[in-house]
């Protein structure tokens, strides 16, 4: 689980950097919210989750970890596609953003519950 999260976070990092480079080259910054969310929720959050799961393998083996992994990696792309279409003027995709965001938030809350329940000091 931990290695999968770290590897997929690297993909999000590449996407975020490529979006940033595109915006810089085009001098068009309408994708700033997409760029920021991919870098924060994709690269940073999933890298840290991967590190936490690596350090605390019991937490990584739980059902909560699996639900977090899949929910985060389904919800975030759905939210980002909806947000991309929305910022380009397709307002009918606002509900897609809401669905993706809800899945992502629920997944993150399950991650928090997992950490609170299953991350313990060895001793």
C-alpha cells in the first residue's frame, strides 16, 4: 500500500508540474485551482500517506487504508476533470466537482480515523 501511494503521488506530481508549465508558457492561469489541488491532494497528501503507511504497516493493512487509497484516487481525478471543465466555462460540471470532492473528503476522513486507531508508538 505505501509504495503504491508513493508511486501514484509521483504521477500526480508530474501532472501538477506539467499543468504549471503549460500555464506559464501560455500566460494563462485559469487552471491554477486544478494545479494547486493536484499538487496538494495528489502529490503532497498521498506522499505523506505513503510514508505514514510505510512507517506503520499495521495501519496500511486495514480495510480503512484500502478504502482511503481507492476513494482518494477515484475522487481526486473526478474532481479535477470536473474543475477543469468548469473553469473553461462548462458550468454543468459543477456537480462532478461536488461528487469527486465528496469522495475525496470521505476518503481523507477515513484516513484520519485509520491513523487515530492504528498508528501507535512501539513499546
